[in-house]
């Protein structure tokens, strides 16, 4: 089939302005935020409703072309990579908040709605959408569902799958189906759970029904400064072991802290080995008592300084520092790759020290900013992707980090997904029987293998 004919067919479905095919227009879609793998699609379509998505998928089936769902492109594992070319179906124009149902504490939105916009739509009524990935200002709810995204406050509130009750999806054969709904616990198989975290391999999400969570009565947010990484890590373990579950507990290392301070001038200490951002929230009654216990744990583990946010402005500054930390690292290197692996909380200090050793062994600089309360690590390897030799060392360092975390009893990914980046690590966690079972589930939805192919499953040996 000629390229010109393909483009004309797609334009008849979504309109002339809804198709990108010029090589320059396709460049932004050659990768997601994982930039170490790139591939140009044949075309990008930008539908505005479920019917258009359905017609594009049906057309791809007729002409036997693979198709790849994409939201805002903030994914960090190559999940939106068009490995075999084909058509990228980008839902970024499907941004409508369809319904706010306060009596049932539900919000219905198109897949391209921005994560933070869900909270903006209901904040005045005393509610919010709890999962808050650091990219929440730009990442879409559809992409969050596809990757089962987390975020700082999911320590207490849970990840995306804990907040989704209904999905409208276009299945790989072009059929439109509703999974779940507004109700809490549907009967039968948990197909919403199956789709959430499936990384766009089982169909394309078009509409999401999510839970709304009441805003807490109060919060207490503090910054604890440490001269030793081990002391910060022990504080995390002690707080959780005492039965205290903060809303969030984030760690920032010295390299990242210096970049953040250079970018925002918040007055953060430059000689600290690590800082913890800890937030408690809930009913006002008891918050101060809980705060005092947390401060006691910080002091017992030799915190050099503890700063308590006195008002919403100071709290906002702390969270701005955390959520824009990765972006601030652009001051230190032209490229970076954010690793995503998990270790038990009790192994945090060991893992971090070993990761620093891995950086030295491979001659690369590594920064750390991560969800300490979950043991979800985000080592950020700084490099220049124009230097092929350095890229090779970065790949070797990433490999060593992932294998280290598995050896320590952890996992290959906490929230960024498997995608293309980690598919070959799946055998570190799963045997052949496990992978065959997963493949059987996949094939039940996508027997033709056209929906986001070459993701999650390791290459055949």
C-alpha cells in the first residue's frame, strides 16, 4: 500500500489536521521520555473521540499495520515507541472532563485529560485525584492508567489502579468495550485491573472513570537534612516500622539538591548528603502528635536540621523542588536516563551506596531523587547521548543497577513500566511458565499482535 494512500485514508477518518506524516513533524514522536531508543512511525493520528480511535484501529487491522497508543509522551520506558513503524494513535486532543459526579465521588474524563486537571476540576468542592506522578502537570490520565503510574503521595493513597473503577477501551480488533463502571467492586474478572498497567498492549484507552478523594483537613510538611545517607534511610525504616504512614516520604541526594538549588534558589543546604521531604496529612486532631513522633525519629537518626513548612507557600516550594528536581538536572548534563527499580526499604542505604559504586566503576555520574517510603528508586544517569562510547557505559551502568535491585529482593520497575527498556529483564523475575501465562492473556485480547507490539515480553531466545 502506497504511503500517500495510507495518509489519505487516515485523513478521511480524523481530518487533514489530525494526521502528521512529514518526517519533521514525526520527530517528536520518535521516542517518549526514554530517549535511548528511537523509531519513527509511518504516521501519527490525533483523534478527538472514541469513534475516531475505533475507525483508525479497524483500518489498521484491514491493512495489517501495527498501531501504538500515546498520551503526552512522558513515559520513561519506551512504551510509546513505534518499534515496527506503523501508526501512533495519540490521544492528546481528547482532553474533555466529561462528568463530575460528587455524590458518587467519581470523575469521568477522556484519556488525554491532564492528570492535574482532574484535581483542578474538583478542588473547589474539597476533593482531588490522589495519584500524583511528578509529571502530573503534563501527563495524561490515559497514560497514567496504561503505566499504573505512582507518585509521591501514593505511599498513603495507593497507585493508579487503586483509583480507577471504569474504562472505555478500543480493543485491538476495533471493538469498543466498557470495563467496570462507577461502582466500587464489579462482579467477575477484574478487567479494569488487567488493563491498568498493561502499557497499551491490550487496547487503547479512550475514557476513564476515577475515584475522587476528599482533601485532608490538614497537613504537616517538613524537610529533614542529613550529613549521612544511611541516617536518612534509617529514618524512613523507623517511621514505617512504628506504624506511621506519611502521605509522602521522598529523598533527594546531594547532586540533585545542588541542581535544584541552582535552578530555584530555595535556600536548601548544599553540603547535605541527603534530605527527606516528609508530609503527613489527615484529620487535624492527632496530626501534631504524629508530627512530633516523626521529628523524634529524625533526631534519633542524627538529622542536622529540620525545617517545617509554616504555610501553603512554603509547602508548595518544597514540592516544587521535589517535582521539578529531574528537570533541574539538565543544568548538569545534556542527557539523562531515569532508572526505575525497587528494593525493600531496609536495603535502601545498601542499594544507594552500591549504585554510587556502579557509577564510579562505569565512569558515569548518577543523581538520586526517589520515593523513599516505597523503596522505589530513581537513579538518574547523566550523560551526553552524542557520545557513543559514553552511551555504552550508561547502558552497562543501568544493567548493573537493575540486576542489583533484583538481587536485593526488589523488582525491575516500580512505576515506569517495562516497555522496550526492561523487556529483556523480565526473565530475572519470571520463569517460562509465568511468561507463557502472561502471553496467553495478551493473545486473548490481541491475537494479531498489532497493538503496541514488541513491548513487555522478552525477545525469544
